[in-house]
C-alpha cells in the first residue's frame, strides 16, 4: 500500500510544482506587459507635456494704423511697390503708441522685439486681402516673438523663464497682461505654414504635404508591383533554385537597414538617372524599394491563407489558372494584402535615414504642390527642429512628434480594423 501512496504523493507534488511554475510564468508575462505599457505611457506623457504648448501661441493686441506714408506704398497692385514697402514700420508704430514713454534707440529696439519679425508681413497680407483698410486704424492681435511666447507661457505656469528677456521687457509684458492685451490663442501657424528660422512662425504644413506626396507615389508604385510579384511567386512561378534564390533575397531585403536603401537611391536615382534631390519623386522611389519586401511577404502570406479547395473548385468548373487567381484567390486575399500595404506605408511614413541620404533634409519654406517641388517630410522636419538651438523649437519638435504618432496610430488602427472587418474564417 505504501508504494501507490508514495507514487500518488509524487504526482500531486509534481502537479503543484507545475502549477506554481505556470502561475509564475503568467505573472512574468503580466509584469512584462505592465513594464511595456508603463514605458509607453512615460514616453507619451513626456512628449505631450513638452509639446502641448505648441498648439497655442502668444498674441498681443495693438491698434494698428495703416498709414500710407509710413509704409511708402501708393498702389497696392504694384508688385514692385509692395516689395519695397516698409511693412515692419506698422507694428513698430503701434507698439510705440502703446508705450509712448519708451525712448532711446536700445529701448525702442527691445520694444519692437515683443512682436514676431513677421508681424509686418502678416499686416501686409491682411491689407492686400482688404484694401479698404488703407488709411484706417484697427485693433488686431499680432503674433509675439518666440522668446516672449516662452516667457509668457512659463510665467502663467508659475515657473517664469526669463533668460533672454530684459527687465523692461518683463515689465511691458506684465502691463499688457494687466490690460488684457496679451493672451494665448490657437496657433494656426503650426498647421498653415512651412518651416521658418523663427520658431513662432514655423509650421508643419510643408512637411505634411511632402509626406503626403511621397506616400502617394510610394503606394502607387509599391502596391501593384508588390502584389503582382507575390501572385507570380505564389501561383505561377515554378519551384526551382531561381525562385528559392529570389524568395531568400526578398526575406533578406526586409531586414536590410533603411539607410542602405537611401544609399541605393543616391547611387541610382540621383547619380545615375539624375533625378533632382529633395523632391517627392526620389523620396517615393526610395521608399518604394524599402516597402516592397514587406508588401510582397504579407501578400504571399495572404494568398497562402486562401484554402486550396477554392482553387480546386474553380478549376473543376472549367476556369483557367488566370481566371482562378483573378476572380477567386485575389479577392479573398485582398484584405490581407491591404493590411500589409497599410503597415508598409506606416513604416515609410516614419522613416528618416533613407531620406536624409537623398537630400530631403533641406530647409524648405514653401508648401510643395506637386511631385517635383522641393519638399521635406515630417520625420525629417522633426530631426531639423530637434537640432535647432532655440528653446521654442522644443515645443515644436514635440508637437510634430505628436502629429506623426497620431498618423501612425490611425494607419495601424486602420490596418487592424480592415483585417477584422474583411477577413474570412475558414
């Protein structure tokens, strides 16, 4: 009797040990998930805490007199006169009227520094949009300088950063605040303007348009080529050493560092075919090379997931191999192909290294309107702003990262939703 009892005790002890090991393994997994989520939360929290201020900008309310003699323009339709007009005189005169006690060249220069250096050109655009304002006076909110913006935001938060301001400028800001003539407003420049050397005037619209044009060209080239290659390799190509060699190299290309594709684009598209640098065409071609392996691999996996019975039934009904693939296999595999394409586009949207190699790191102020206009992309814009010495660009960098992450989350969520929505279970 003792032997069966001992054996039973050993079994129970073994079961308890295995159950404890399984419970520990589950806890290890939970802890790993918690650490990962905590790291993501810390990262997102840090980015949001630094970047949310960029969505607001400091504006100063002044009474601007559109004095024709002051700006030296008689005809608002003459481009030469407009180019020679003294537009900065308008905001300077408005500031001096607000603070008539300020005297001395140095103090007047510091007073003018309250406003952005582009305030005069903003008034020019407003006057050209409404010529009836010439000779009139209006109360208008003008964009403040980036140093004023940084100080005012930090002052409102209770931790004033006044390293680059004089005592008199701080006094003027407090006076404006007491009079209700300085406040934070929605920073529309962030979404409507291109890059600028002045942080308060810099925006992401040029980079967003460059990313859009580049991704459109990438999708137009990579999706049909990748799907066609996947269909041929999976359905029509003979199984021999050549196809095995091609499959191995496609898998290897998916693991190649992205900067290698930038070097390839520099050598082939720019040096050999003489495609201009820093244009969406060359960016789209390079990103097409980079995303093709991902799209081919995911498309082949989607084709493999279609049951063989579908092919056999179509062939049994008299359909040709071409008709079977086109009318039966491809529609069923298309959701997986689209998911792979979206993931490939999300990967391309976040790439920086290959685009740096082909010159898309240039300082571009104008908004690109076509595939041949000079452009940059959002990740490269973030790289440029992160390297800028001005403190105000820290906010802009984090805000641009938030916009980029939003696009990436939307694209990846769309891929998951599309797969769940359209996939069929066999």
